[in-house]
C-alpha cells in the first residue's frame, strides 16, 4: 500500500529508538510489508508506513536521540502497537519462512466495545529491538 504524496500524515507517529537501521528495515520492510517513505542514512533515520500506520525508526547514537532514561532490551516494554491490516496470513507466512518467532500465534479474538463487540484475527511479533507489534484484521 502506498501513501499518496498529498495525503496527510497521521497525528501520532511513534519514533522508535533502534540499534541498527539496516536490521530494522529488513524486518519492517522485508518481513512486515512496510514501505520506506524516506531515509536519512547519515542520521540512521527512516520513516516507514503500511497503509495509515507510520513509524519513525531512529538509530541510537546517530543524529539526535530523545533518551529519557537507561535503554535496556527489549525496548518498548509495556507498550504494543496495533497495526490494522486487511489480512494477517501473508505477514505470518513471510515471518515463518524467515524463521522469525512470533510472540503470540495467530488467534481470533472478540473484544467488547461501546456498541457491542468486534472480532479480529491478530498475532504479535517483536522487531529486532524487542518492540511489540500486534497485526490485526477485523472480521466481517
């Protein structure tokens, strides 16, 4: 999925501190289907997106880092990023072919909402630095 050049960026775009831009791009783009919107390799930076989900990847020690405390792996403890996709099967297959471990195997789950409930197919995977990504597709 490609973003139109004139489409607005989302109002929240997480910037993830990473240890190796090449390894992160191999995971995010190569395995999870994100596109690189642009890079600043001299700063260890890339902006990636898949549909309307956007993430900034920022290699520690290159350019400016917004570090508020000691960084210990896995990074991003206590947060997972839900990424809505049309279907999860192709991503799961690609990760499986690369022998990339899943944090949570694919499941069907129903969640209570304000107006009833919604069903999803989802799985969780950690990126090279331990950030937890939850790919989710709505059931019809």
